[in-house]
C-alpha cells in the first residue's frame, strides 16, 4: 500500500479541506429518531455513525473515531467500533482510530496487530499512540505502520489545561524531547509528498508551540484535535500548515456530530451538514492553499 | 464497597504473598490440548485462562490481565477479556485490568465507565492509567475508582530500557513530578490499612528509584511489573514493601503462564503450579512480613 502521508495528502487535496470529523457519539445526545429505532445503545451508535459518514463522505478527507465511547459499551461497543471503521473505508473516507495506546515491546506489537494491518480486527489508516514509555514503546507501532502503508500520530503536545505539568516541566520540555523522537522515528518513512507516516498530535490551543513544533518537525503530518467544542479556534491553526495547505488535519467532534439542538431535533442531518460546511469555510479562511482540486 | 487498598491488603495477607499472575496469553504458546479443543483463538484463550485462574485462585491475591493480547482478536477477544475478569472474580481473585488508558475529560470518563463500576462491561478491581495528559486526564479515573471501591495504578516509572528518555529527562525527572501528582490525587483516599486507592506502577529493574519513590509515596500501593521474563529480579523489590510485607503487588506473566516447554508439553498445569510456587518462594525470601495468615 502507498505511504500513509501520500494517501492523506491526496485526500486533503481532493476534498479541498483538512477538516476531520470526530465520531465520538454520546448516546444521550443521539437523535430520538435513531435511538427509538435501535435495539441497543451500540446499534444506535452504528446507525448514527453511518448517517454521519454518508454526510461527510463527499466533504472531508477523514474521520477520527475515539474508541473510549465504544469501549464503554463492552464488546458490543467494540464490534460497532470496528464496523464504523469499515463503513468509513467503504465510503472512501480515511480513518484515524484515536486509541492513544502505548506499552512496551511485545505488548505494543499486539496493539499494532489490532489496528494497523489490512486484516486487523479494527483496521484503521492511522492510530494515535502515547509516548510515555519511550522509543521502545513507539517502535513496534511505527514499523508495522510503515510496512502496511498506515500511519501513527504520536501524542506530542495536548491541548488540555493541565498538560503542562508532565509535558512542559522545566528544563528541556518533555514535549520537545518527544518531538525529537518523532523526527527520528519518521526518518526514511516520508512519502512523495514530503511528509512521513509518523505524525504528531498537537493541540489547537497551543498557538506559539504549534509554530515551534512545525519548525522542528517539517516532515510530520499533525493531527490537531480540540477544534470547536474544546475551545481551540481556527486562528491557532495556520502555523500547522505549509504554503500548499498540507501538513495537518484538524479534527472537530462534538461541534459537528452533536450540532443539532438536542435529541428531539427534527432536521439533525441538515444541522450536521451545515456544521461541516461552516467548519470547512472557517478553516479555508485561515489556511492558504486548500482549494478543492477534484 | 470497601476501599480498594484495604481489600488488596487483606488479600495479600490472606494469601501470604504479593505475587500477581499476569494473564497475557500468546495463542502460539498455548498448549495443543487447549487449542485443539477450541473453536477459535479467543475461545482457546478463555479456556486456558480459566485453567490458570483455577490453579492461581488459592495461591495468589490477584491477576493482571493485559488487554492488548485480547484487543488484537477484535470484539471476540474483548468479550473473552471481560469473561476472564468475571471468572477471576467468581474464583475470589482480585483483578487489575492492565489497559494503560489515558485521555482528557469526558473521554477519560468514558474509559472509567468501561472498567471501574460494578456494572461496567469490563469491570475490574483496578486499572493501570497513563499520566501523559496530566492531572485532568487522571482525575476522572481516580474519582470513579474512589466512588466504586476500585483502584488505579498510575504509570510512574516503567522498567523498559528506553523509558528514561521521557520519564527522566534532566532537570526534575518527569517520573518524580508524576509521583507528586499520584500523592496529591491519593490524599483522602486511604483505607484503614494506610494505603490509598491511588497506586503507582514502578518497574522492578529500577532498584534505586524504587527506594526514592517509596519514600515519596508512603501511602501508594505499587504495582511492580517486569518480574520474571522481563528481566527484573526479586532483589530489586524489597524496597517496595513495608515491614509488614504490604505496599506492593509483584506481577509475573510469561514466567508463569507459559512456563511449560512449548505447546506440546504434557503436564502444563503442573508446570504453571510449580512456577507459581517458585515465584512465591522467591518473593518470600526477600520480603519481610508476608506470611500466610489465612
């Protein structure tokens, strides 16, 4: 399979946007129309996800699926998680499984087998991984991803208020050390587009740091979460992009999929469609170069 | 439900050992007797786990179940993961779900619901959590655990060779900052035994640091992985314990559950039983105070 970064770059170019739709459905927020017709919470989530994917398919390059919201419904939830990833692929969307896994050696290998192969049970185009265990914990993910044309996004700098305590703890900030690790692990894994299969998660509320990390990681695709409902705004984001509008995808979850006014909302599909359009427009106004080519 | 640390302390006292058996089964290593009779990889893992749990039930206080080895078999694997946790409980063993989850706010809450309630789909007595996202990422786990009489073990210092890069990066080491966070989060969550529901994962190969962390975290139960197959030896471990033999549980996985000689081994049950006995004896020789009281 082609290099992950090349596939992602092509998809961003074709759709003319770096917007990524986050599929983190909360059962209590789902439209009554959907929950009323479903046999279980897990079945309602799948029905809802398929509708959102149908709406998003022509509009955005990728979806990000946060596994925690599926895991809480046990194996039935995990089954729906896998089916959601498969349906996104069928509809031509790339997928990021937001699992933030991280462990050593053989355990990390087992996780990589779960997500990064074409025949993995939860096969995704990329996953998010946690760097706390160091290089040894990341390498099995990176190697498997490179073999299979998949990608990883390493948590480098997250956007939550208390992240400084661990990630920026005086002396040389830990997130810059992790960035150096991402750079090393990504060497030799660049596609023709210049970006690597080893990317970085960089929160949208860290404007100044975004610029520093862009300079230190010129070849890493960034996954920027925390846009929309989490308080990040589009103005922090330009520094993540190159002059052709590549180099990052920007995720919005709740601000899109739960944009309608409560479970009783009538035209929830229209509300989701408009929220996608609005988010694309907002991104377009701040990021140079992202014009639809397809 | 009673405080997690009190339940764990009682269980360690009753069994007279702090040994924890790690259920991380590798399909290719399972006895042929088991795989030959099973319909699927997941079914073989469950059958094997039940046998190991039957052997371990009278011998040790707890099992640690590493989710990666189940996740790689998809939702069928996750179903077996949940059934393994349930069977351990039925047989009177405490369980640590080694999931190393970590995420912010509402996502961490969703993970906590997956693992830390009596009616959670993967209900365990404790889970391991990753601190990279800071206090905000830990608090939902800690609050839910305290409410439900469950525990969390925060990754503080892991035992793999490359862990220094992130965890001990010059200036004030990150693992000491994380330890301080564990201390703060654990305050007011101590049981009658003096230990808290908020514990710490501290690798067995970090002998000197074990002592420092014990001093800084007098009220945290330690989960010590990396004993046996991963190269940690019992001599690193005494510093984790108080003079009554409490304060830590010590996990061994492969060194016990795959101690028999290959899938064709005849008396694999006997080999597992003897490996448990041997590990208990080794721990007993280095840890004061752990004598069976039950």
